């Protein structure tokens, strides 16, 4: 397993003197230049460096070696302001010049580390040769937790379904449990029926890879926080088969499960005083002779009957049974993550996760923590009048809504039917995938809303 330095290009002090990087805001450039020798001023002016965000200027010494680096900096971008540096600098060791506060130093280290992440399971991938000496003021433990959690989420999502099925997802949860001494149990196959998880079993029964409910518990004191993650390891659409284009990225349909495991890593590594529970219904929505069918009616764990309007709306079905179980213990906060609807992507695009929340104070906490962590989320409404669109003529409710509008809202309203009243509940409808490369955010699996949610849980533990 690669070391922290190898994976995130953050190194300890020692060895050859590192090259200093000066982060400069545009407004500070003129005053900075006034204090420098004429030779340096002429060079910087000749390069056209104006300290715009993302701009870079390499400073040669009198002997021709690299003497320093100027980098345009925008504090409003948080960790992403430094994230372009590792891929653009020559190989070598670097340090951040000047006095940085704890927050700024941590953000810079986080951005550098996230930008240095590479997914290399199936081929050798060259890591950036530029390495950053840990900023002195940075909270190394906190930054390391975040880097490891995001890398875990990215790794799990990017791994193809052949190597990340329900069994492998359970193995990842067990490995996490062993590291932090958490208890992990798994209900598998037909045992899901005898233990009354009929919706999870129905969605996963057509696959040769048995469905599972993964259950991780950690902590003995503090508020109860339960995380539920959609673990559809591959989604063909079932008998309502997806098109080739629609099926292509469905290895990421377990992105919700990856998120809650990443969050569990953050919480446990920080040793927050919390009673944590993580539930992951892990299935493959496949096609075979025993696949569940359109217009089947299945009785859920809660007892509500669900008519199957579309077998490709399977994620909400497995979440329904898991949310029912999660509600049984009446947690102080219940959060689910799911790659649930295309409608949320139409509304907010691929880079902004949709948040639905039953509690205004909790929703405000998500917005505040998301802004502080530069990990934004956007609240959409649980608009109750749309609940009637889920009515069925033969069952308590349908798993899809009447008409083609408001799909993210009606999906959230479906889930709300399985959350006990009075429990503060947040539902994330996420893309979990970067469709374009940006500094620190390569194309592939991505953690979205992860650091914002950790902030909310941390606030809850302080009350």
C-alpha cells in the first residue's frame, strides 16, 4: 500500500532545502514587487504574471536554478486555489513561503494532496514529481483524515463493477471496521427475506451476486448518527433496461455507499464522541428469469406495499428498507447518500449535490458547514403536494411518480415515507462523478458533500 507521501505528495521536512512558493493575491502583487530587486521585478513583468488565480511564475536564481515560485491565489477558492500547483511545477520539493494561519495552511495542504491523487489499480500511473513540505501550521491529522476519506470514496466508485460487487463492498466495510475496531455484520441472500428486508432482496435477487445489507457500528457515547448509502454496485435498469449510454457509468451507482464509508472513516479517525451506525444495502440490479417486474407489488420492511412502476427506480427501494431499519433506533440525525435521479442533475448540474432535509436548522447547518469547507450543497424542497404523484391504484404507493416532472423531489418524498416522524433527516442526491477535470478534481469518482456533512456531525457532537 503506498505511503501517505507517495499517494498525496506531502512530505516531512529534511533533506535539500525546498523551493519556496509564494501565494499572492492580485491586490498584493504591487506591494510585494516594490520590496524586490529590480532584476526580479523585470523578470516578473516580462512574464506577464499578474497574480490572477491559477497564474504561475517560476523565478530563476542568478545561477539559473529555480529560486522560487509565485502563484496567483484566491482565498475564496479554499483548497482548490493550491490544487493546480502539483501538476504544473517541475519535480522537486516545495514549501509555502510566509506565515500561514492554521486554516489557510490546512486548505493548501488538502488541495495539494487531492490534486496529487491518482487511481492506479489497473495500470501504473505516474504521480506528480512535485512534493510539498507539510505547512508548519497545518493540522496534519485532520488533513490526513480528509485525504484518506476522499481517496477511499474515489477508489470505491472508480473501481469497475466486476471488482466492486456486493461482496467486495462488504469486504471494504469490514476492512474499515477492522482498522477502527468497529463491529460489522452482513445479512445476505435469502436471509434478507427471513429478516424482513424484502425490497433489498427483490432488487438484488436476479444477480448471481447475492444482495446484502451491511451494518457497521462504532462508538458507545454521544448522539446517535446513522448513515445510509445506496449500494447498487451495477444498475442495468432491470427489466426496464437502460440504453447502452445510460448503462455506461453505472459502476458509480454505489456512490452513496462509498460516501457513507468515507464519512465513517472521517468520524472514526477523528474519534468523535458519537454512536455511529452505517447501513449499506448492496445489490446488483440485473436481468434474469427471476428479476422483479414492472407492476409487481412488494411489501416493504415498514409494511407499506410498493407498486413497481419502473424497475430502473431501484435505488429508492433498497434505501426504503434500510431507512426503516435506521428509524427503529430513533437516531439524533439520519443522513442518506444516493446517486438517485437524473432530475437532480438537470436541476443543479453534475457538480452540486442536492440536499433534501426535514429540519430547517439541520439544513442551515449543512449550508454553513458546506461553505466553510468549500464543499457546497444546495437544498431542494420536500414539496408535500407532490406526494399524491406517488399514489398507486393497487398499493400504498408507487416507486415512480405520475408524469415526468419534479423527479428528484418525488424520489425524496418516496424515501420520506420510510423515515419515522420526528427524526431529523437529510437526503443527498449526488452525481458522485466528475465529468470534467478541474484542479484537485480529476475525471472519475468523487466525494460530494462529504466534508460538509462531517462538519455537521462534528457540530452535533459539540452540543
